């Protein structure tokens, strides 16, 4: 019966401020391959939402098609989910966000869903700064169709069948920064200590936030020669900083060393504390991170952590001056101009 | 022989010279004189430089369809001189810019030439080059007004309305108008043997294009989220929504928008956003044309299968592929009715007039939300982009938006159990929930993969079949909800009948009138929606033969009738106009007569 | 029936019943049932047989071999080490039998055969296990009883009716599978966290080790506060972390092993066959 999750829970499970335990944030049992990195990311999402005291039903889970896009079934079962069509999650999320700006939009996508079929929508959702968290579960291959190279597979990476990739991989983070993304992070599914605070910060960011998570495909891309395997990523993971997310002014910071500790204040007053490991890099300086990304690429390293943040970000609804009230709550009263105005319009047309 | 209020005027211009608004002045002035008028803009897929025509039919009898045979041609485009001269009916008139002499090769013995030195007048009276170009148009409007006995005061009144806030433009326009008018007065005998005489035949009608009407309908229907991708001929629909929204949808306290419009990166994103917004409980629509419909197919399938409302307006143009982007057709019916792979079927609404564009647009949101499925409004270029005389719009202030079966938190608490795709009421329509409604109840996973009544993934064959069959049942419910056809029965039942829809209406009604006058009265039916209501089958069954009038090559509506209603194909006679111009009564009559003649022999 | 009146007196801590000298008491009765006392008394064993008795007047018996101090005499059951349950008695019988067998074969009775134990994997394939690992949330089923009116009026009527077949199966399904153990092989672990993420009771944690056990206990996803239950702590893994498992809340559901891509976790069943005389256990 290992296809059903027992209802038992630990009797002393900690509760958050809403009185919920982690159980209230879980979903149904994953049907992905055992050991899939995506499941770790799902677990990190559960932890992040639990720790942020988010009411699960205030979250909308959005996805496209592929292994990654199945995962919304495996977390936050009290949230509405929308498994749309391949590569089109950004547009569906944009529409949903316009309809109700008060909810939290969590989009989950994969490297095929984002970097190939969905590249167009991915770039435009960034351009519009839709207030959402966009997590790419990036395993460099098409797991659901048996492991073909994806557009993020690195040049020279060897697939399980021995095929050597002859094309350069797309760097989603670098591209997102170039396109004007206001929150860009990179992480590894096997590093929850880094991933959870990143997700928390992303969910708290007002505007588009991207987390590109390298997530090994245990079945098709965890072999020798792969650059997305557990071993390779662990060996080549270069963290820019250790990250700590401090929800809305929980802690007053006293003096700190600015060269080592970077504190970014978020839109809602919460703080991101970054213990910088590299003195040259500043998460609010685009140029420094672009340089760092290029250098890490030359060194075959995977740069992880919060790469770039624009804490002054203005999200879509603000940009187009939409009312603060969710549009889906407006009624005839606000929306219908009525017969008198219609008569006036008609008389102008005579 | 003089013909009062029954003639066709055609203007031949160069695209991008501001002629359209001048020509509209002419049409509007006829309308203001209380005479029914219809205007067709025949324009190229181009911004500047190619030939464009504006055709105005003046009809005392109220026939608003296009008519072949031009009585008066105003040609200010040397590029199309030859063609324009050839298109004038024998005995008709050709007004041209006589600044330069007309080449002999263009001359025709059987028509009258009226030379007005437009360039000369403009060069003399105006200095700014752009003004010269624009006022040339007004000068010929003045000339035509004088030729056709149109009251220039009416046109001056139109200037006053047009240039509200820019009053200093009124005087030069009036001047140009009189320059043209006076030139005719001094040099020609007028009016012509056909002219306009004031009447009181337009009632409370208005003049508006279908796209503007549909945009306004969406405002009244409470649409809040609009996503779109520019494509001729649907673009002006969203522009109309936007301009009305900016006037009518500002929050009075904050000045912020009670709407949002996003120009998407492509049609896929446009429909994706509309579906996302509807999923989240906002009324949302998008508008497109044929190529966009093709791109939206996948998403339409998703909305159909996951049972989400969405409203789409297809302003049809000539296909296939890019086709003739600025010419009209009714050629998206099969692809719209069955858009997307797998077994799908969509609700279509077919307006014939701007008034119906307004009404059907407002109703489309009710249908979509009540049925939880896409509703496609099948307009076309002729309807969408041309100004039509149409009955004034009406709105009942007691009307409530019908949001369909959407459960509230209280209802969820009161329910012992709920399944997103469970048919509780037997009408094939399940109950849905919106995200964020209830902390622990009502959440579900919307998906395009096969699912059971509880929205859980399922590849169980009986479950799949059950859901697919219920979707059919839902369409049966739809048939009772959507607009029934309009049936026209003569005093005596005829053996043959005519079936038409959309913008073929005016031409068909004119043809039917002529047949009636000829003693060959024919019963008729106008289809207003798909899937076909039962009345359609009942009607067709009553006749030996039915002429199916359409504006496409492949008789798409006829195919749908055969496919959906199992009608004997022999019974349905094709009348197909697909040259990109709006169908005419003459065309229909010619086809009807030909068929009847052939079958007699 | 007549009863002699006695009183309890303790001599050297041993309880003795001394007649009070009062007249016997008569109780009228319809039936008299004579019951045998549940007490070891060995007055009938001659004290010169070579069997040593202790201060409680009980034979001195080896708890391993169940031999008395007389080489040919063995004890088992309540007679050996005092009253225990029947299962213990059977086990002692087995041990005594082994001793007798060894003795008769002229072998050293202290050189005893070991029981047969086996630990074997129960994983058969995806979702397929050799043990029944459904974790049921059923409460204990109540054994149905006959109507009290009947059982009180008829002492021959059996009170507990037992389960019907269906309930009996269900009750058997409530098995805690305590014979099935999670076995962790750190050399196979790739630290994908799948087991930690899936465990329904959050009993697995990957974390850095601590010198002090209590600190480690507090670091777990849910602190392990039951000090009586030892933690399972792995060797240091590649990333420098250790796997710590709080056995206290493990359901033996097997999900950790199901979701483990490298079989670093396995559900292994522990099989124990008690040693038997004449090496029957090796058969």
C-alpha cells in the first residue's frame, strides 16, 4: 500500500501561527520516480508556506505540462490548482492574477515547459512583472518522454543513453535578469537549507520572482557525465551567500558588517539577510551578478542563492493602474453603466 | 427617370490619406436626413498607398446589404482609374480630379464624367501639404453633397460634433466643403437623376460598427479582464472596449481602473489569460480572427474539457492561412464549432447586426458561465468593421449577471459532499468553486487530462466515457438556452426555403423580398446559434429543398447541418459567396434562379 | 463443608498459615469443587537425591540449561523458575529438551545451539512488498460478548463470542509489523531527501551531527523526546550530514524505502526460529 500515504501524523507536529501543521500543507502522494528532485522541491514549498503562515486556500498553484507540472498535486491540497497546457502556465497565471490580485500565485514549470515550448510566455510574464513565484524544476531533460535533452542541458552533458549534447544550454537566470526580472534565484533540490528561505523570500516579493532549481532526474539524468546529477551539482555548486528570511520585522537588526552581511528589505517589510560569500557581488547590482554568472559558467560552476533582487519592483496590477479590489468581486453596481448612459451613447451615434 | 434614395456611391481612394472619415461624413449625412444607408469599407491589408474603396448604398426601402452596380463613382486614386471607370453602371457618373486631364484610353461613352479640379482648388486655398491632402477629401464631399442634394448644414453639424474641443478645425473644413459644393453649383447641373430626399425612415436607429457594439456589450456584461493580440479585423473591438472602459469604468474614489487590459504576446497567451481570469471568477474575453482561432484551439479544448467559461469573438476574415486579411468571409464555422483535437464542440453565437453584437456579447458571458464552457461570437469583417444602421441598444437595469453554478463558502459548508464534475441537477452542468473560497473545502485540481467526478486524474474507461457523455448532455442544455433561430413564414407555405445567418441577413432578406414581389415567396430561417436548436431541424424537415446561403467556399454551415442534424445533403442547396466582398441580393437571386431553372429542366 | 480457621505468620519472610485453635466452621453447600493450588511445593522430592534446594525451598535450576544440581534432572515451566506464562513454559521446555539431548549425547550442555535468525528484504517491486504494510487507522475491534442476562444466568455459557471471520481478518491487519525494520545503508544514499520528505510521521531527518545526543534529539524535524527510545544515527554521509531516525514514531509503512531511488533504505523482515533439540532447527 505504498501508493497511499498513511493518515497518521507525528503526535507532536509543530503548529504555525494559524494553528496548522505541515500536514495541512501537504498534497497527495507523489507519482514521480522515487528520488526525483522535484519531490524535494515540493517538500520545500510545503515548508516555506508552513513557515510563512500562509493560508493554503489563498494560494493558487499553476502549472503547464510535464513531470514538474504534475507536482502541484503533491503539495498544498487545500489550494486550487490549474494544470494548464504545455508552456502556457504564464498566461493562465497572468489572467488569474488580473482577476484577483489578492491571492498568492505559485507557478511550477520545468525546463521543457519553460525554456522550449514556453519560452515566449516565460519572457513576457517577466516583462509584465506579474506578481507570482515561478519555480523551474530544471533537470535538463524530458523525463516524461524518456530523457531527451532539453534546452537547459549543458553543452557536452552526457545522457543516460550515452548521447552527448551538442548545443549550449539556456541560462534561465541570466536571461531573466536581462529581461528585467525583479527577483532571480538559483538553487538545488538537494539543498533545502538554501531553497526554503529562497521560496519564502520569493513568495513575499511583490512582482515576478524566478527560482531556477536544478533538480536531478534520477531515472534519466543522474548518470556519470550528466551535469544535472546529484553528484555533479554537489561538486559544482557555488553558493553566493547563505540566506536567511526574516518575516515582517521579527527581529531588529543591530550593527552588522556591510561587506559580509547584506540586508534587503522587502515590499511587505520583511527582510532577507544574506551572508555574502563573495565580496564583489551585490544582489541589487545587475552588472555584478551578470559578471558572476558568466565567470561561473566558464568555471563550470552552478551559482546558487539569491542572485538578483529589485526591492522597488512594481507589479503588473500597479503598472496598469488596476483597482485594489479584486476584479472578480466587482458586481453589476461597479461594472454596468446602466440604461441611462446607454441611451446617451446611442444618441451620440445618431 | 429619377431615383430618389435608391443608389450606390463608391469612393476610390488611396489608403492612408484620411479619406475614410470624409467618406463616413457622407454616409452619416444621408443617415441624418432620415434615409437608410449602409457603408462598406473595402480596404487593403496595408497602412499607406494601396487602393481603398468606400461604398455607400442609399436605400429608401431599408435594404442594407451590398448592391452591385455603381451609380456614382468618386475616384481620387489614379492607381485604380481603369478599374473604377469600368465598374460604373452604364449611364452612371464618374467624378474625378480634373486638375490633370483624363487619358483618352479611360473614356467610356456610356457614362458621365464630372471633373472637379480638387488639387487645383486645394493648392489655391491651402498651404500645408497635409491639409491639402485632407481637405481634398472634404472638397469632393462638398461636391457630392451638392450633386445628390444633401443639406450641407447637416455636414457642418457633423464637423461641430467631430471637432469638439478642436473648434479651430471647424472653419477650414466648412470652407473646403463649400469649395466643392460651389464648384458643382457653378459648373454643372444638379442634382443628378438620383439623389437624396429627406425622410423619416431610420427611427431610433444608430450608426455603429459591430466591433464597437461588441466592445460596448462586453462593458455592459461586466467583463473585467481583456487579453488580446492585434489582428485585423478584431483589433477595433478591443480598442472600443478600452475607450468605453476608460470613460465608464474608473473607480470614482481612487480613479483606478475597474478593468484590466493586457495586450498579449500572441493569441495563445491571449486566450490563456482569458481562461485564467475566468477560472478565477472574473468575466474575461478575447477577440481574434481566423489565424488566431487556429492558435487558440488547444486552449479551447482545455476550457471545454476542464469546463471553464470563456468568451471569444471571432471576427472572421478571408482564409485560408493569411488569406485576404481585410476582406470578409464566414469561413471559420467548422474550425470554431469543433476547435481543438479530440471530441470537442463549442457554443457559437451568430450576430447579424451591431445590435446583435451588443446583445450577444452581453449574453455570451451569461451562457459561458452558466454552461461553464467557451462561447464563441462569430462576427465577421463586414459586420465588425463597417458602420451599420442598426436599432438602438437597450439595457434592462434590473438585469443581473448570471454567474452560473458557483459555490460559496457557506454552500460548501452546507453540502455533505461535493464533486467538481458531478452532475447533480441532471442538466449536465456541475458546480464549480473559485480559488480562495474556503480554507478546507472546495479546492480541486483543474486539468486537461482525463478526470473523474471529483476532478481526480483517472484513466478508467467507464469514468472517461461518463464524463464525455455528460459534456454532450450539457450541450443539449445549451440548445435550450442559446438564441433560437428566427423563422420567417409566408402566408402560404413554400416548398423551398432559404437558410442564412450572420451578415448574409440583409442580402437574403432583400432577395426574399424580391422573390415575394415576383410571386415566388419563400419561407426562411436565420440561424443565430450553434449547436443547432431543435427548431432548425424541424424547419428544414418541412421543405423539399433549402437554399443555404453562406460566405465561404466549402459550405461550412451546410456541412454542420448535415453532420449535426443528419439532414439529407441533396436537400441543402449551396449558395456560396466567397470573393471577400459582402454578399449581395443579386448574387443570391442569381444562384436561386439558376438552381430552380436547372431543376425544372 | 468444614473449614479450619488459620492465620498468616511470617517466618524468615516466608508466609505460613498457623491454625488458630478455634473450632472448625461449617458452610452448607450444594456442590463442592476442589481446586489445586498454584504454588510450587516439592515436599515430595527426597532431599537426598542430590538436588539442591534454595532458601525458598525451591530447586536450584540453571536459567540457561534448566538443569538442576543433579546431572540427570531438568526442570521447566512453573517448577523451574517460578510462575510465568505458558509461552515461557514452552520456551523453557525447548531449552530443557536441548539440554537433555546434549546430555544424552555426552556433550557439554552449556555449549548450546544458537537460534536461527534471518533479516531479509521485503521489497518485491514498485509498490509491492512481501509484508502487508497498509497502515490502518482502525481502532482495536471489540470482541463481541454474549448477552449478559444469559451469561449471568448460565455459567456454562461462554461469554466472549470471538470475532467473525471478516472482523478477525481486519483485526489481524492491524498488525504493527514490528518484525519489519527500516534498514539504512549509508553507502547507497545519494541524499535526495525523498525519505525525509515522504515520511508521514516525520521520523527521518538529515542534519549535521551533534556531540551531545540531546542536542541532536532537539534538532530533528520533530524533536525526539522519548529518551527510552534510542535514535538510529547513520555514519557521516557525503555532504557531511548524518541520517537520524526517531524509531519512536515509525509506522513501518515502508514509504521511505518505496521512495528511495537507490535502495539505501530497505524494509527488512526479522525472522527468529528458536533452537530445538537434536539440531532440528537446522533442518
